[in-house]
């Protein structure tokens, strides 16, 4: 473990996993926003959760079980409860609002609103879990949040050019983004709590990811069954464009990204994991700039450098 100057220890492995998650979670919204505009945000969330749960349960977990020689510990009842709660808050409620924001605001604006998620994660982690952060970690978190907020709220339009960026700022879209940010931050704390359950054995991050994603998928599709929408939603998979974009977005987001996210919570406080993951707009900005003819100025580049410095301070010995 790498310790901050005081307060809760910060794991170097957790920092690395969080950075990797930020990268893939910065790219995934591009594909998910495209699917959401085509079939609707809620349908996108349901299909993505279903595909992720099937991929984790039928491919990732069996391969992991074989690689570990069959020695994979099962989670306890309390751990499962916290993981399912984390998935329900973060993926069912939070992601439902996030995908609605993706459609209404566009990927750049939706992702930038989520810079508020680490604020929730840090505060709730401190008040509930007692994860008091050291001076260097707090300084790094503040630097990351400030740099990301500048980079995402800065004017990126090219003078005299007509931007093709989808979506527009709206009150309802902003509300969805804010709810999503709060749920993502709270979901991080709930996931972190699963590793702190007393009286139960060590929690395996891969198994924890399967339980979290699988629990969220069960909740979403139970709602769909009660509303009689299962066949309606599944028919969208007949669209080739939907299948291809959904496959890439799901692989990067709920599969690779979720494994990194849940694993990071094992090694680092929830607030710091959320903070580092909030750098995902720095990944999405250059992609959006090329795709939708937007300007990325020197200030945004400097903000990116400062965010990297902030991540370094978080893991400072």
C-alpha cells in the first residue's frame, strides 16, 4: 500500500486501475450515445446491462475460474448485498440518468457533468466509511477535479465553424446528469463497503464485478418484464448498427471498465477512485474534437497535464 501523508492509505494498484478505467470509460460513451440516439436511452441501458452480465457470467468468470485452478472464493451474503445495492444505485439509476443525459446533452456535456461524482464519493466516504484523506491526497483530488472541470467547461467551439456535436444544454438533461453523478459517487462508496464487511472472507474483484453487474441486470430486466417490454427491447438487437456499437461500448464500459472500477475499490478509497475516474473527459475531449470539429486549446492541454500531476499527488508516498 502507498500511504498518503495522513489519513486513509491509497493503493498504487488502485490508482493504476482507476486510470485505466477512466480511459475506457472516456471512450465508451461515444458509442453508447450513438446507440441511445437510435433506440432510446433506457433501451440502451437495458441491453448493455444484459450483454455485460452474460459476458461476465458466461465468458469472463469461467475463464477466470480455470486460470485460478478452480480456487475462486464465493462472496458472503453481506458482500453480495452491498454489491447489488452498489449496482442498483450506480448502474440502474445512475446509468439510466447518464444515458438520458448522453442523448439530450451529447457525450461531451454529459461526461463533464459527471465531474461532480468524486465530490459525492469523497464526502460520503468520509462521513460514512471514515475514509479521511491525507493532505497530499486531498490536494491531488482538488487539482484533478479543478483541471477536469476547466477542460470540460472551457469553450471548445472553433470560431466561424458549425459544430456537428449532437445534443444541446437543457434543464432536464442537466438534472439527469447531476443525478447520475450523485449515484455514481454513492455507488462507489457502496461498492467499497462490500470489501469492508466484517466476518466474511476476502472479496475477489472479478467475482464482485459479476455480482454487481449481474444484480443490476436482474433489477433492470425484472422491471422490463413487469412492464411487458422484454421483446420490444430485444428486437433492437436486429439492427446491425445497434449491435456493433453496443458491442464495443459494452466491452469497454461494463466489462473492461467495470472490472477495473470494482478492482480499484479493493485497493483505494471510494472518493479517490471516483476522482481519478473523473478524468475520463480528458479522454473524450480529443475524440469529440476530431469527430465534431471542435477546438482543443492550450489551456485544455495544460489542464490535462495538471490532472496527471493531481493523480501523482494522490499516490504520493
